[in-house]
């Protein structure tokens, strides 16, 4: 049996109690049995309709077992049986069977079973069992190839309603604690990058802009050559990178990591004040870019003089013979020699690996320091749930200054051996579709707005190779999802992340359901949600207006996260950090709730609510309803409307509708919208007060709505001061 690492033994109850694990494991159950006093002291509760796996079934053969049939069991009778076992001095341990589920689930207990267990009204002792290995690929695993088992006994829950929700919350928090302990998270990003690019040396990086391709071992060699050059030029700890997705932008980032320099990928659509703020906050003195790219952005406030390191000129100065030597070194030198040459483990764990700035959709850019630990944790979390074989190509078109573009599109592929197909813009739908089809991309990530544009230029088989078409950054509208399914037979998978969580928190994956062998399942997909929370990330929900009031998972409220992928605070902004951290928990500013399958459904940003006549009105719900209703001109791509809140003397606030599809007969259009919203069951109070025609809804380069820009348009139209 596998090694079992035990925590929480102090939570063993003195009196016989009901112990409730999230999954069954023979080795863990054996240890738990010893902690509880041996087999004579324990009764195991087993479902006939969701029987344990063979190894656990063998363990139970000579134990006291209470069997019940989920479909036929009377909860009152079952409660009496359990109380009888407890009265007889026996601890009762529930033994979950193995339902049909995707890998990486925190719990193997499907929602109906957890509801029934909660209905017993016997306060349980939650027990978390997790399978782990010291391997970057699925360090948290639900398959059979694990190296050790974590067994964590948690404090007994107090009596009360919604036991299932409270148990799930406890399991997730224990999962976060155990995930934090994995030694793999203490690794160096530089070491993992080198090991991955050597192991998968022949996997290719394709630059979709010029059609060139480089195997990873050559990319590594060029990065090493550039890293040595940067060490001569850059004395400060951070270097600004102003480049789009492509071989140049990727090599610049890899070179920084190898040189022990922190890359700061800068939004090249930033205004001059935003750019100056980023430079001041990060202490950057040098920047790396390329002359061809700079010529395309004459309006950008480019630094002058020697502050710019021209990538093309620098590589030319190094010379092909030297670069060829580094390529050979990258491919053939012993790993210990490579490690010594670049001091690969000098920076690791909680050291800063990269610095990004938030998009500024609702305020000034804020610096988020990505540690090695955060980035490695998020990659491990993602690959604990997303199953892809090495060699499968990713479409990498999101900007590198975007958190997903950095972690998932820049560093994850070479570390795990996934091919890379880059393109400098997520807006060129025709070209992106051509690249996906030609290179048979398996993973595509974009926003619903950009996806809609891609669909317009796609044919029925454009996405045949795509196994995961993930969308995020804004709410996925059903009309867009339905169009993709109808035209290309593609299920859009909505996900959710934050720069502050480096970035992925949850994602829908392929649908699971009953099979002939197993009628019970834990779903991996639920439209309207963002899927299951990733393993190792704990969730807490509080009242939106009072951080001190805890809510249960089934109540919508303020989302708080805790886990190894969560940042420690904005750089130099203690004024902000004080209000968003409490006891290790990060306050996201988003509202949401979690169901008993661990699936998170968002309710929008707390800042995207207006208090109209004393009622909190969610902008995104109103927007989505109107987006589904309005007619778009032929070939229209992008967002049609945006809802903003403005002051109102009578109601405190009112909603106004920015629209780029309404330009005349506004009163009639507003009446039609109001009628439709009421027909959909939305309160009349939620209807916009007026329509403000605009040329386009402002959107950031990441695909998110530019909330500041939208608010400015609304204020200008109504003569309000920003």
C-alpha cells in the first residue's frame, strides 16, 4: 500500500462519531481505522448502488459493514441505524464508491448522495483523502499512479442545516492545505523550463506571423544566448518586455528567467500615464522590444536612448556561430553543467518569477508579483484536470501581458511538451482559424467576443482537432455557445481566472454522465457556470456587504480564495491589501456560489451592481438578457451593448444602456427591451432608463470590457463629471 501522511489526529472525537471522507482509499481507511481504535470499534457505511473499488471492497470483507440502497433507503430508518451504531460504541465511517467523473475532482461523492447524508442530521467529522505524487504532471491525481496518500481529519461540524455544503467547504480547505505541502511547488521555473525543453526538444514552436518554426531545443539555445547578453546589460532586478505573442516575445521571457531577471510584460496599448505608472511601480530601467514591432505602434510612449534593447539587433550582434554553440549546449550538455552555468535553482519557491499589471478595466494598473510557486501551482492544478498528451499544440494568441497568456500560453507548453502556435493578435479571426486547422491545435483559449468573430470565419470542420475550446474574461452568452455547437459541433468551455490567482480558478470540461456500468456521476460541465474549482483552491463565501458574515456555498455572496496560486498582495499598495486579505484568504470582488458538485457559478463583479431604489441590480444579468434580444447587423462582431450605473435623484442610481446597434427610434427600442426583459421574468426596476448610442463598446486588448471607458462614455453623454 502507498505511504499515508496523516494530519488532524487531534480531531478524533472522544465519543463515537460519524466520519465522512471525500473518497475511499484502502491504505487511508486502514490508517483511519487504527486511529479510531481498530476494526472492532468501526462500522463502515457502504452504498449498494455505488459500490467501492475492488481494493477497498477487499479491505471491507472482514469488517462490520452497514449496507444501504440509495434509491430505496428511508432517511429516518437509516438515521436510526447510524445512531444505534454510535450508541453501541462504534464510530461510523462512510465509504464513497467511485462514480463516473473527470480526473482531478476534489470529491467522489455525487450531489444526490451528499444531500442524503446531510438529511441524516448527524453532525459529521469531515475527512479529506487526496492522492499525490512528486511530478509536475497531475501532482494531485485521482488515478492509480500516486506516490502517497494524504489523510486529514478535520474538526467536527456543529449541528445545523446545509451539512453537505459545509462538508464540501471543509474538504476543499483541507485539499488546499495538502496541495500547499507538495515539494514540487518549491521548484524553480528556470529548471522546469530547461528540463521540459530538453525532454521535448523536437516539439515545435510555430510563429504564425511569419510561418517559421523552431524546435524547443533551438528555442532554448537562443534563449540561453540572449540570457548571457542580458546579464551584461541589465543590472536591475526587472526588465520590461514590450512584445506580442511570437518567438521573439517568448524567447525574451525565457531568457529573463534563465538570467535570473524578472520579466515585466507591458501592455503595449497602455496610455502614457498608465505606462509611466507601470515603470515607476516596477522600477524598470531597461526594456526589450523589436524594431519591426515598434514601427507598428508609433503612438506608444516608447522610452528613448539606450533604455530599449532591440531584440533583433542584439541577436544579430551575438552572431550565428555563438548562437549555434548555445543550441548545441542546450541540447547535449549534461543537466548538471547547464544547472551550474545558469544557476537554475538560485530563484525558486516564493521568489518573484514575473511581474504583471492588472488590465485597468476598473482603475489604475496594479502590480501583481507572480512567484515561482504560484505559477508552478497553477500549471499543476490545470494539468490535474485537463488531459492532453505531449505534442498536442496550443494556440497562443493571447497577449503575454495577460496572466493567461503568460502562465498558460508562454510557460506551460514548453514545460509539459505541448506544441505552440503563436500569433500576435487574438482579433485576426481568419488567420487564427487557418492556424488552428493547419496545425491541428488541440487547445484554444479566447474570449466569447473574439470567439464569435472566429466563428463567423469558420466552416464546419475548422475546429475538428480542438479538444478544449475555452473562453473566459466575460460571460459566455447562450446564443454564442449554441452557434458554435450548431455550426462546428464545438462545446465552448467557460472558465474563470484572475491575475491575482495566476490566473485559472475553474473551468468547465467535457460533459460526464451515466453509463451502463455506472449510473452515478460527478458532472464536469454545467452551462452558465465556470465549472469545478481547481484542486488545491479553497473557497469561502461571505455577505457582500459584511466580510464578517459567513454564508454557505449555496448562497450567493462575495468569493474569497485561498491556495498556492493566490498572490500575496499588490506591489507597493498596502492601502489596498489591507482590505482584501484576511487570515490568508483573498477577497476577489466577485460574487458567486458553489453547488454540491464543486461547480462555481458567478454572479458578477460586486462593483458591477447598482443600488436602484434600494435593490442591488446586477449589470451583467441585464446585459446578457439584452445581448440575447437585440438584432445585430450582418457581419457584426463584438459586444452590442453595455450597462452602466449613473446617479439618479429619485432612485439613487439608474441603469443606462450603451448600444452600438441602436441609432434611431430609441424610445421605441427601449420599450421593446423593457417588454422583453419583463417577459423573461426580470424585474421592471432592472430595465435601463435610457439608451446611449455609441460607435463601439470599449474593449481592452485582453477581450474584457473596458469599464472605465464605458463609464466615461456614459458620463460624457449625460453631462456628468467622471
